[in-house]
């Protein structure tokens, strides 16, 4: 008599998805279940390090975790889940190559599709802004700013040079403030390599619609960050909205216009709409999958058997009482812990045991604000400056998954301390065939006619002996 092995399908390979699969491999017996993970990317990105990647402090490949390298017993499918029919327990998968979709059957589904940048119908934003959710975006930001310094260094003072050296960040949450401060510090370090440019030539603006920045920290800590940014020549526009960004000119609700070549959008996220809208799982008013405290999909009154959710795509009740609106906030701290618990709960259910509820009291918030500077808040305890920067690097250095990745990141920090950060732009890699096409398209010099006389040979002159 043959027994059917339960099939577990994980939708998304971000924090929650990766940690769920990683933990399942440790908990499940060799033939206890089949685990499949679907994601269009072959890696998980440790997003708290994206601002440091953008500022050239960490090499991009060192903050991503290869799914196939670290998930030895999980089948990884390179594609997107574009439909979930839990009624029939099948998922529609669109692979990254080819147009043919296919159906994947499952017994248990884990939805960890994460979130995407939330944008508004503001003219020009979709065409000109860069988000900060992916490693590719962080690299593009770093290369764009560095290339702009190269271009500006050969221009006379004027509007075009000002435009190239103006950076506008939209959103005053943790991601926005961190990348804003890191880039301000990076630009200051770049000036050492460009004697034709001065500090006053660089312009940094952060736009925040609310009356304060970093709502995760106390008002006092927030004000300290504002004062610190002001000392570094960075401008923060509070109670201000972006009205347009057409042709590289950011128009503010105050009437001010900021010509720029680099707009970074960090004004919030939303649950992955492709997965949520293509599923028959229950969704709450903010577009997230309704999730119970034990991470099963459903409500206190009704459980959707065989369906689980965690991370930014889910609405998980915050039993600690600290969540916004009663739910866990979308951050890495929750996603990692939810992924680990979800793996334990899933295995428990497969073995006929009861799952446990997710409870995690926020450990605090820590932000890097450039080299040797940071801000930390945990309850009423607040730290700023160098000590907070050490806390930032210590926490995230330990939180980076796998020892192999930890060593690579720490190695980057040591290298930068000894040799300084790398300031070379590889923006041309985005168009690798540009040089090839340029020279391939040039007309070749005409060959000499067949009946043309050959050039006369020049006889060597004798060299007189000395």
C-alpha cells in the first residue's frame, strides 16, 4: 500500500517564504512532505541592507541569499503564481521563460508573496522614480548618483550641473530616511574624488506628507535625526506632497520645483496585488490575506484548511498590542519570525498536533544614518550617533541569514574601513551591448582597389658606427 506524500507549495521566496522553506527542511523527515517554492527571482534579498548597498558600503551580491544554494531539499520554480484556486487546491504558475502557464497541485499552500512599492497616480512618478524594494533598484541608485558626479564634474556651474547633483527622496519612514542619510554621506565621500565639485554643489531633499519623520521612534529621536540631517546640508520638507515629476522636475504642494535626475520613491508598500487578486482566499479591506494568530488563513470563527500566510501579504493579528490597527506591521522582524513559526505549525498540523499562536513584542527600531551614525529606539530607551550605528550593524549583521552571508557582509565592512568604499559606477552594465553596437555600426574603411599600385617599400638606412 502506497501513501501519498503531502505537497506543500510556498508562494514567494522573500523573508517569510525563505525562512519557512529553510525551517521545513530542518523539521520534516526525508519523505514526510514535498516542498515547492515559486518565485521569479533566484534569491531572497535582505532589504534592511539596501540603503548601504545604494551607498557603496556593501557589495550587492552579498545581501542576497541564493534559494537553490541554501534550500537543498526544496524544489524551486522560477516563475510567478498568478492564480490560486484553493477550492480545487491548484495554483496557476507563469514561468519566467515562455508564455505557457501550468497548474501546480498542492495539499498545503503557504502565501508569502510579500509587498510591492505603493505608488499614487502622480504624473511622472512611474516614468522617472526608482523604488527601494529590490537589490536591482539599490544598485541602480548607486550607479546613477556616481555617474551623475562624473557628468557634473566636466560641466560649468549652472542648472544642468545642479540637476545632476540633486537627489529627491519621497517618504520619511525608515527606508526613506536611511537611504537619504546614506546617500548624503556617500555624496560627501565622493567629493574627495572630484576636485571640480564642492559640497555646496550637491542638493538633497526629502519629501514627507506627514508632520514628522520615522513614526516608529519617539518624537525626540525623530527631531534629533532632523537636526542631524540639517547639519549635513540635507533638506527635509514636512507636510509636503509631490504633485508631479514630469521631465525630471519634482513639483511640490508648496509650489517649489526641484529639477533632478534621481528620484527615489519610498512612500509605503502594499500587499502583492498579483497574488491577492488572483486568489480565492479571503482578503481584508487593506488588500491583505486574512490570517489568524496561528498563521492559518481565516478568522477566529472560521479556518481555511490547508492555507497559510505570513509576512507583508498577510494581516496577522498583533497579540502584543503594539501593531497598527491591531495587526503586525510589515517589516522584516515579523516576517522572519512568522516564517519560522509557520514552518513549525505546518509540521505540527501534518502530525496531528495543535499549532501555536504568533506572539512577538517589537524589539525596537534601529536605523543607519551613514558611516558611524545611527538612531535606535526600544521602548523608552533611545540611542543616537555612534553607539546607535554599532547597534544597527550588530543587529543586522546577526540577523543576516546563513553564516556564509554574514561573513561576506562583515568582510565588506572591514574592507571599507581599511581601504574606503568603492566609488566606481557600473551603470553601463544595464546596456552591455552599447559599445559593441556603436563600433559594429561604424562603416569600415574601403579596401584598396585591386589594380592600385602597391606602396613602395622603404629601404632601411645604414646606421653609422659610433
